[in-house]
C-alpha cells in the first residue's frame, strides 16, 4: 500500500507534452492471449483480408497485433487530442468528507469535450485511418449516443460521411444527443429499422422491440459492406478500441506517479469494455509483468450482467449474426436487455481482451442495480459538482461502496475510478429517478437461458 498524502491538489493537470506518444497494447504482456475472431461460415480465425471487408486496413493490423507493446500515435491524432487532453485527474476531497472515509478517492474525468465522454479518444483515431485509406465514409451503432456523438465530431473534422444506427430506446430517451450528432452532419436512424434487411428481420421476430446494441451493429455492418467506399467502425469491445483508450490509463498513471500515489483499487464501468480497458491498461500491464499488484473491479448493470452471469464462449457480436464470432463473456446475441438508462452498458457481450483477463482471475466483476447507481450519481453530483453519465455512475457506486468499507475497517486505501463522461443529455433518467418512477429489472435464469440457447456451435465449446 502506498504512503498516503494530503498534499495532492484537487485537480492534477498534465502538460501537452505529457499526452502519451504511444498507445499501450496490454495484449503484448498477456500470457494467455485473447482467442481469435472466427469466421462464422468456416469456423476458422479471421484473416486480415476478411476483416478488411468490414474494417479499415490499419485498424485491422491493430486488431490482430498481440505482440507490439507500444504503438506510436500519429501526430495528426495527437494534435487533435490537444484540443481536450490531457484530461484532469481529480482528488474527490468533498466526496471523501461526505462519506467520512479514510480512503483517498481519485477519478479520471473524460467528459471535458463536446461529446461528453471518453469515446472521442478512439473516434478520432478510427476516423483518421478511414480518411487515410481514402474512404468516403463510415457506419456505426450507438447506445447512449456518446459514441455516435464522438464519431460525428471526428468525421466532421476530417470531412467523412457518417451513418449512425442508434438503439431505438436511446433514440427516444435522448433526443438531444441525437441532435448533436445531426448538427455535426451525421445521418441518425433508430434501430432496428426498416431500412436494412437485418433490421426488418429483427422487427419481424421481435415486434415492438426497443432495440439493442447487437441489433444496431448488424444494421451498421450491413450498410458498410453493401456500399462502396464505406467501412464499419465500433466504439467498444474490439482490441483496437481498448488500445486507443489506453491514453486514459497512461495519463492517470503519470499524474498519480507525480505524487507517489499507487492505487489499491481501480474501478471502471463495463459495457463493451472501452473505458475500463483504457483505464486499467498500464496498471494491468504492471500486474501481468509482476511489477505491482492492483485490485481491479469491473462494474456492470444487473440488467445486463455479461461478466457476472454470462458464459465465456464464442458468440456473435451482433443480433443479426453477420459479424465475426468472438470469445467473450456473453449473454447470447439474441439477449435484449431491459430499457435501462445506461444505454452504453447494454451490450450482450464483453471485450475478448477483458474477458480473458477476467477468466484468468486478474480482475473482479460486480453487478449493481439501477436505482442504487442513481443514488450514487446524485450524491456525487452534490459533492463534486459534476452530473455524471449513468454509465460512469456504476463505477461511482462501487467506489463509494469501497470507500464506506474503508470507513468500517479504518483502512486508508487509494481508490481510482473512471468518470467516463457527463450526464447532461440523460436528464430523462434523472427525472424518473427524482420522481420515484425508476425501477430495477434483473433478468431471471429463464431469461438468460433463452439467450444462451442461441450460442453458436463451435468445436470445443461447451
């Protein structure tokens, strides 16, 4: 445990020169590498050529790289990062005082840009590689709308066309985030829709469905692969995305190192894994290399518990079953979670990289209920002056729980969590919470069994 210091400022700012020069690829230090993506038709590992039909060429290289620890960040991307990075690391003194805890709580705040979240870190990288390849545009899906907002900003900056399929429940709950995307020039369609073959099929099978990220992914991939000059880009789950998001953890570690702080507990919300993977990257690297040890906790909604109740198996990343198979903790690609307000955490599966780390016992996972999450969000907002996104608030919930445990034990632990973004476009959710109309839904074993029943038959898979 590190020496505790009260000399740490409220906000730790880095200089522009301290923006990371390279992304860190945690897979290079993993003894057990994530299982390869499989071609759903042949059952064989996807080749770069096959993946290149869907994704940009240089992003495919990053996706398949299991050995290069540090990948240089192109100067054009670093120049864009300078508009909003480095992001501050904040010591939550007011929250600590309110909780009466001896714990020291730190959070890495990624909401200081117009998109309101960490998603811009990967959006600009993926748009850059699409532009470099000479593409006309890209397609994508978005849940809460943060990824779609970030990508619309990046595409506008680089002059790329963008088609976004937004999960229908979020499209209806969060019209303002939809309008930000349109302001930046994106075409936004509620998913599932009648504009694609896979969308029409899903609507026929699930009439009145509120949609899911898996549905939206299917539609975006269909459009990308059927129009010349387009590729599909994804805001989470994939290894390339975790790579780009490593700037979060690299900056956080640099800031903590300045004051000799080594976190005892690191906490991140987990939907597909982009924020969590980025935050923990350099710390997990030290853990994998045997240089240090950290307790790492992934926090997910109880309504979509892929880590805590899912199966570690090969599954489709999309509901339409047209994407490659990924080995991950999954609830089944046909699982459609309840329309909770943390839209960014409603994906049925988890990053293959994080899934392997979890399977190897290198991190923990915890599922929390929606009302408890918003209770934590409200407390945090009143103490720290930031209205957190519902997704981020899952990490806040567990950070508070850990701090309260320190109050009971008297241990002065250092706790670090990721504040992925702001909740100013999520006021419908806050309204329901404030009006006492928010409910908790936890899927039954029968609900999960229906999703598991649709897992593909892959040799060696239980």
